[in-house]
C-alpha cells in the first residue's frame, strides 16, 4: 500500500496536536501545528521522550504515540477540528 503525502500531513498534524497538549501538561517546546515534521516537531518529540524516560530519537514511534495519547486523555481535551482538506 502506497502512502500519500496528504495522509502523512494528517498524521503529523495529529502528532503536533498531542505535543501541544503535552506542552500544557509538562511544559517544553510549544509548536504550531502545520503538518510539517521539521526541527520544532523533532525537538518537541525528543523533549517528550526525555520527559517520559524513552530513548531520545526524535522519531514518533509506537511507544511515543501511546504515551502522547495517554497524556492527552489525562488533560481531558479533544483535538481541534483540523481542516485537513486545506493542507498545502
């Protein structure tokens, strides 16, 4: 199955939202979700991994996603209604 760039951007936006939720919970890098996995997102992932005792790879692996989701549930917030159709 081939992944489309549009699908990748959706995943990155979701990751960035969870990282923003973590910022409100634990502090650190506050990123603006833009769907681009750049330096800010990598730095936020590394900080999150460090804060949670994981290897600091900067890659959002399965373990990182699971802990991000648990933290987002802890602060009892819903992801914003992101307009995925207008991502460039």
